[in-house]
C-alpha cells in the first residue's frame, strides 16, 4: 500500500501542466452494538479514499478512487485528464492556490483510541447490561471508536495534514414504559464517563415511567444540551453558511449586524476552542476563531473563497470538500455558557417542561428554519421549580430562529454533540416553544 506522500508525488508527476489537487482520507472505524442487554454485533472497516481534482483554463474535472496501487493511480489520472478536456468553461471557477500553513490545532489523536479492541468495548458494555438486568431494565446502544487521517495537497505547494481519533458511547435504557438516553462523543476514549453515562440513562428511564398526557400548546422549556443543540445547529450551520446567504436563503440576509437572537447567546466557530477539529478548511485555508453571534447580534458568516467573493467579504476558511451542495459551513460550533446549573434553571422555572432529547428533527422552511421533531427519552413536567413526573412525548413545530430569540437562561455546563462536526452546547431555557401535537407514549 502506498503512503499518501507517494500517491501525491505520482499524481503530480502524471498531471504535469495541469493544476491538480488531492484530498486523501484514510479512515478506520470499529463499532460494537448491543441490544436486549447483550452484545449483538461487532464490525470494523478500513477505507482509503482519494479525490483528485484537475483544473485548466476555466475547466475542472474530478475523479475518486479507493485504491492506491500504481496502476489504479495512473488510470485515475488518465481518466480525470480525459474528462477535463471535455468540460465546459466555468466563469466562476477559482484556480487552486497555495494557502499559508495553519497554526497547529489541539491534540486530537490518541493511540489508545485508535487501537481500541472489541474486548475492551464489550467489557464496558457488560458493566451496564448486568446492572440493567439486575434492575429489570433493558439496555441498547453503540460503542464506536476510530481514527482518521486527512491530507490536502496540490501541485502549487500546498500540503496540509490532520489526524484525529474519535469515540462515541451511546446508551438507551428501557424501564417498562419509561426510557432514558445519554451519549458522549470524545476524541480520547479514556475521557468517556462510563459510569455517568450509564447512570444518567438508567435514571432517566426509571424517572420517566408512567408518563401522564400533556396537551399540545406553548410551553416554557428547559432543553438539556443535546436538545438545545438540535436548534442551535441549523441556525448556525444552515442559516449562517455563506452559500445560503449569497443565494438569499438565510434568515440573516440583509441583517448582518442586527440582533436576531437572544442577547444571552454568543456563538463561536473555533477549531481550537471547546468544539475542536481540523485547523484548516478543505481548501487548505487556515481556520481561526470566528464569532458567529455576539450577544444575540449576527456578526459573521462561514465563508470559502468563492462565496466570500460573491458576498464581498473576506474569506475565513470554512470551505467543505469541493462540490458540497451546502457550501461553506461552521463545523466547530460552541455556545458560550452561562452561570447557572441546569438544576438552578429548573428551580427558577414556575411551569414548563424539561426535555432530554429531540428525535428525528427536520427543517420545514429553510428561510426561517421552522422545524419539527419529537421529544424523546425523558420529558418531564416542571411546576414551582420542581420536576413533577414524566409526560408523554410531544411534537414541536417551531422556527428555530424565533425560539433562540426567546432564550432567557443559559446553562453553565456544556456537553459536546456530534453531527457533521462538533457542537458544544449548554442547557437553554426558551419561552413559548410551540408543541403542535401529542402522542400516546
């Protein structure tokens, strides 16, 4: 198997006279799944993917391959160059460039996580399933670990490398008609709080037994971090992405510099902050901390070279891989924490709902980010600052922008949430969240 450097050298030699870019991604993943208090599956996969992009005189072509033998590389380059000659010119196509080197990011690669064994994952799961079996509960979930290396290179001199590991322990527990959930994504598997994860999911399941019916309507809600992240993510990723903005499909169009969200909300995108990641984007541009929202005021968009030019703003290095349909996005989002614990926010709530998690959320209206989804795995009534038992699940239908404009309390403790990047989020209290229908479970 050729190293990434060897593949780059060979591609650049074969494509002389043509601008050429390579994105190489080597990824190893392993997953142990469990259900009904027993391990049910163990799988592992290893991938070596390369995307080659060729540019010449306003034309571009790309080709992908998952083999790196000399013959496979030769065939890919020949195919790419042949396709390039047949393409129409694109007046908006930008040439490649040699981005300056990015400052080092946080250490995100941990050998103990990369080399995690199925036995280790199974032993950790066993501690949970045995405790559940003794208590008459049923556990299911996943424990996933992996490592990846990404290289961006071009024949103008760019060569940028990023390595990271990742682990995710996700637990759902059923206790008769009650259910509870908790999960924790980390870069270093040694940081997974197994006992906290197990006990939180089990405790939620026990507390959510015998839920009472709750009528649809508008409620003050205390959203735990995972539920809050489901609203924050589309507002920042979809709403403040540069391509969405220049196409006139963002709630922020024509409103940069205005307070559109609660003054309690400050949100940054920073690969060296609380939601760390790759310190350069998929064009090789170095990424620095970017304030998206400050005290509720929308300050910046996530931009790549193309959309920065269209918007008449500086590029801030948020490009996704070439051809990504959503354009540049923030993928290292962190909500600035407040000063109160979740328990203190609940004590300060006269009447409302505590929501553990939202499930199957979807955007209905991309312009104002009206969304719908279900509460899940622990929804509780709050009365006079105390939890008064579980309620049956409800469906919400609500503009996420309007909801985040009504945030009146921000939690002190943040939790990471993984979906197309990392989002660090505290609990949020929101007034008048609209629940459009109820369920029987």
